[in-house]
C-alpha cells in the first residue's frame, strides 16, 4: 500500500490524490506539516515539500514526477492522453496552475490565511489578500475562455489539466479567495468535478483551526 | 524549421536547447525579452515566459512540456530513460533545478545583475547577491553528494537532470554566482558537459551589457 505524505490544504497533494482516485490507486494518508521541517521527512524529500509517496524502498517526490509515474504504470483512466501535441498542451496547463496560479493566488492565500495563523501567530494582510483575489479573478477569466473553446481545460477529454486546476482552485476556494460571480462556465465545470468520487473525500476534509465558506463542499454551491 | 523564442541567459531555454542539441533537432533562434511583454509574444504564450517553440500552427510553451514533447517524438538520445522509477527520479531532479535552484539562486542573480541593469537602471543589492551565492554553495554540495553516489545526476546515464542542472548552473556562473572551490566532483562533471557539442554554442553567446567571468566558457576553467 502506498503512503502519501500531505496536509489537507496542500494543492499539489490534492492534484496527485485526484489522479490516484481517477485511476483507482489505493493509498494511506500520512499527515505531514512541511513547515515543521522534520528530519525524517527531509530524508524522504530533501526539497521539504509535500506530496511524497512511499512504497517499500521507493520514495517519489515532486507532484509532476509522481503524476507522470502513475500515468506510466497505470493504464486505466489516462490523464495525459492524445498525441504529443495534445499532451504538451495538457502539461502546459498543469504548469500554468502549479506555477502561475499557485504563485499568484494559492501561495499568498495560504501564507496570509493559514501559515500566519498556524506558524507565525500574526494577522493576515488585507492588501495581500485583495491582490490574491484580484489575480484569482483574472485566472478564472482565463478558465472561462478555455471552456468557451473546449469541452475540458486541456482538450476534448478530462485530463491532468482539469485535476491540477481543480486542486488549486479548491484550496483557494477553501481559503475564501474565489468570487464565483460572473464565472458561469468555470462554475459549471467545477461543479461537475466536485461531484466525482475522486473529489468527494478531499472536499470532506478540514484543516484544523481554519474553516471553509459554506458553499465550499456543495456540488451546487448551495444555491 | 522550429523557431525558439529566447534570450541568451534564460536557463529554461538553455535546458531545451541542450536537449535539442543532444537529439539533433534543428531550430532557429528568435530573440525575445519577456520583460517587455510584447503582445505578439503573449499571444504565443499567455504566461509570458521563454522558451516558446513554434513550427507552423503549433506553439509549445513551458520548458518541461517542451522537453517531454521532444522526448516523445524523437527517439534518438533518450533523456528520460530507464523504468518508471528511474524516470521519476530524473523528473524530481529537473524540478529541483527548475524550481529550487532557480528560485534560490538564478532568479535573484538575474534580478540583481541583469534586470536591474537592463530594466530598472538600479544597482545590485549586495546582501541579495551574498544570499544567492550562499544558496548556490549549498546546492553545489548536493550535486557533489549526488555525484559521489552516481555516474550522472539522475543515475547511470546522461539525462535531462544533467541538462537542467547544467543550464541553471551555467547562468549562475555567467552572473558570477558560483564559487567552484571545494566542489571537485561537480567541477569535473560540469567540465565534461561544457565540452559537449550541444553546450558549445550556448557558452559562446553573450548577453548585451553583461559579461561573464574569464573561466565561464573554458572547459578546463582556465586552469
């Protein structure tokens, strides 16, 4: 049985868990708070980041390397399908959410709303939160635009691009950073993802001390 | 013929160029300064980052997506070889250099020594430079350690891990951020890479206004 080291609001662990859920790979969760920099965890992954997956002597880290690994070893539910150009487009979008959306939206929200509370015992900075929410809105416009042109974010079928986007958006939404008004296409796409069996367990989890808004785990946004 | 949009000190473009060189893929360079945020370039890649590769109607962006693309379509000189676990280890190390080494070493060096000069017309901050060089030294210790245990960074054969590491180290070295003393294993490994035909053209290029140290393009470090 694989062990997956993570904490409930880690967007990269969520991406991996959505992929494992779609592919039907079983795993056991191990709670890890990477900001504590535990020696045993740094030994598994010297980069000090979640997720890490361990089975026997094999320890995999870096969420993209983990996703590519399971795409290679588990044929079921391909998440990087199509020809080389289609796969390049899916990977481009995964990088978009892992780097750009994470850096501009999720990381500042996590810093202000989670790490300041848990680690630094400080109050969130109102301007940083406003900036992150403004960036989130621009990203949601881009997702709207993609969905105007395609059935799913990366092309005609569900792919790792959708899972990466949903993972990051779900953490931003938990932290109150998403204003859904005016993003009907994205809302409909996200509602479909929320109802998937791979997503349900993630939406049921809570980070200690911090609660999500009321609409967070509701497929219909509570409307 | 592929066109590759880049500027001489872009480490991600260097990684792609090393891979194309090893695989024997021809391309034409197009100079792009992403900090100018040209409309036509943003149309090719809304993330606004180099490298971008264009051939006919196909535009590829994100350096990892580009490398995976050419690994899939060109069989020659595999750079992600081995079984799934070996490939995961190569990808983990590529991410290490693209994210951690870039974020801690290359990005601050580029900001202080290149962007401040070209864009902001400001002087570099001595403390930021010292911090980047200290981080570089810790990374070089890690590379030494890897090379104590393996023939190449990712395992027994040359891989994308070596190309990514060499790409980022070469930009840090150009900007005077690497102190090679005490890193004999890494120096010997890097010397071998410097002498490869895929690396020679990169080492011959210069960024306007900024020159590299004397040892930069010498296979024997001028010793």
